[in-house]
């Protein structure tokens, strides 16, 4: 394409492959290895105080979806008592982009 420079590819997340709408957070709804039940990354979502961890993703409200997927980094107001004092919450998309996709781009 005219005016394009670089490798010419874009990395994006396919939410339909990343999330299983028939599962809850506790059931492993996030299909990414470090976000599985027992994985430490999942605790940023299950301990945040924002979600009913047994609720199927297909039943999430618009505001729950926005919080799960797109929330900017911040400190939750009412997290679980196990939440670390310095831990911050961030939506799934910016968290994965920051932790994984942007690191891949830097290596190229």
C-alpha cells in the first residue's frame, strides 16, 4: 500500500477465540494459559471485586463487559481482602496487548 513502511502486519486479539461465553471466570472462560483457574494473572479479575466469578460471560451486562475488556489501569475501590496493596486492575485487552503483543513487536 502507498505510504506504508515496516513489516506491514497488525496484531489484534480475537475475542471470540480468547473467551468462552459459556463459562464463568472460575470455569476458565479466558482461553489464555496464564489466565486459567489457578493462574496468577486471573486473580486480577477474580479478586478485583468487579465480577460475580461464577456468572457465565454470556450473561454479563454492558458495563461488566467494558470493565472486563477495556478498563484503563486503576486501583479497584472494593477488591477482595487478598488483593495486594499495590496491585492495579486493567482490562483484558490492554493487559494482553501490553504484556504480550507489544513485547513481540519490540523484538522484531
